[in-house]
């Protein structure tokens, strides 16, 4: 185990007291310039690193937040995290990241670990609808904000997207290009995003007089990403569903769906039009470039930290549900 250099080590080397070393390192003026320079030179030579954690704990202020996400392999979260990091740097905070791999038990463990590290607040993108973790945090009066999810309750800070609008825009676009047999490849409907995107899909079908059939809903495990979209198409074919378009839960599903269609000899968008969701960074570089619903990912990270910081500092008592707008980005897949 690595042993860090301490102020005591510097004091012994310099032949002074630990208190004098402390004053030199903090730039205090009540020691001579010569002594300060000598101590600083020794500190550099033997590799002294300030223990900011101990200092922060003494002040009960670690300047650190915890971030809990459900899937680090999804590029959506990478872009959200960029927004969080931009905001934390500006405010002098750092972040600790925990990935739950879409496991509710891992989520609880991640939250506990971050609390043990004495973070000042939490940003959580929860998997599933288990609210026990949030009840615990509320009882502790601990600052936290839900990221990209809506829990349908008024006592939790949340920053999420207008998912119903997103599902509607995706479906409306497909209808506008004369597609009427529209498949929806969704994840298990145990989070607000999957529910609301599907709600938007149903609303668009209803508004345009297209019959809704449960046959056109294919549910696949969320944690398989591109494989989920791939298997979703295979499942639809297995069921004998005839479709000319697909709305996918996210872009990763869409990429997998397009691969499956290609293997089946189906051309995109000529035979089957495909719309994704999220507009991840490489969606425009895919072949064909993906038509998708764009979420304000960077802004989501920025705003979530702002909401959390207000809660940490106690400058706001009311709970906030911030809903970010979405837009359709039309490319060549639909």
C-alpha cells in the first residue's frame, strides 16, 4: 500500500515543527520567507500531496457530488456527464461516478458507497421504479436530483425530457411519409422514459386515425442495447408482424434494428423506415444516417447540477421538475 508523504515527514527533513510546515503550506505570513521557501522546496522534492479529503471532512464540506447511472456503455450518458462535468468545474466541485448496469441492487449499493464517501449530493438516473432508495434519502433530508427520469410525485427534484412529445414526433414523422404499420421496439416499461415515449406513439396513431394494436409493441431487455433492437426485429418477424416502419426506444436499439433488417434483405428506409431516440454523437455518421429525436443531453447534465447545487446550498425549498424540450432530427433512415 502506498504511503503518502505527510507534513510530519517534511517537518523532520526541514528540522521544524509540524505547525510551521502547516503555516508554510498555507502561505501564512508569520514565518520567515527563507523558512517558507525551504519547506516548499522539500515538499516538492519528496512528493507531498495535500490531503484535501481530510481538510474537507473537518469542514464538513467535500465539494464532491455522486453520479449514479444505469449503463455506462450507452453514449447517451457520456454526453449527459459532459454537461455535469462542465457545471461542476465552474462551481469548484468534483464528481464520483457509479454505474449500476441496470441492476436495482447495484443502485442501492452505489448510493450507499457514495454516502460513505461523504458526497454533498447525488445525481441519479434510476433503473426501474423502486423508490426505497429515494425514500431513504428524503428521510435523511439528503440533496439529490433524478436525471432523465420522472417519478410521478411532487417531492423529488427532477430534470427530464418531454418524452411524450418525443414519442409523438417520431411517430408523426413516419405517418407523414406514408407509413401506417409502425412497430414500436421498447424496453421493459419500468421507467418513465419507456412509458412516456410509448404514450406519445399511441397518441400520434390515435390523432391520425390509425388503429393501435398491441401486436405492434415488442418489448426487449433494456441492458442489451444494440442487441435489444436486433432481437426486437427478429421477434417481430417470428410473430409474423407485417411492418413498414419502426420507432425505437433509443438510438442503440435503432442501430441493432437496422442491422437485423439488413440481414433480412430489407432496405432502410425504402422497405422499412427507422426512427431512433436520443441523437447520440455518432447517429449522423451511421449508414444510413439516423433520423432520431434529439434530447438536450449536455443541458440536462448542466441543469441537473444547478438544481442539485440549489438544494445543497439551501437556496430553494420547493421541489423542481424541469422538463427539457425535444426535437426531431430528420436524416436518411426515415
